[in-house]
C-alpha cells in the first residue's frame, strides 16, 4: 500500500509464487516525480501475482463483513494495536506521523469518550 521504494524492496525479497495485493500507493499520491520501480523483472522470475483492488468493489459484502468482524472483535479472535494521540490539537501531528509511518497499528485521535 506504500509503493515507491518500499514496493521495490518488497519485490526484492518476495518468495517464489508470492502474492501482492495493492490497494494504495500513498508514497506516490502527492509527488510530481513518481518513483519508477526498477526490479519488476521479479514478477516474472519469481512468478509473483500482483493485483489491485478498491474497497468499494466489495460494498455489497459490508453487512456480512460487519457482522463477522464484530463477532470476532467481541470474542477477542482479532488482536489489534492502536497508536492513540490525545486531543484534537494532536491530530495534525498524528496525521503527519501516520503518513510518515511513525505509528504502530491503527492511528487514532482520541477526542472524547462517548
């Protein structure tokens, strides 16, 4: 989901017959000079499958997804981490940190308890 140099590094160490699912290329979104991946030959030599998708392709499955994942979260079958910034005033720095990869887990800004 990062693209650029990170995608190039990932292709370098991919296993034979590996799979890459791409749903973003954030490092390339705001650049005037897109980074050209120089080792695409690995897709052939390692028989890598690379496929893009957009979340809206699966919009029809959202109700079933919410039911399943909700149950898994309640039953602690999914373990996740959050990187929580406190207060609305922390949101610009948290957002920039997320874009730079400084967070670990889901980036969240805690504004108030419900």
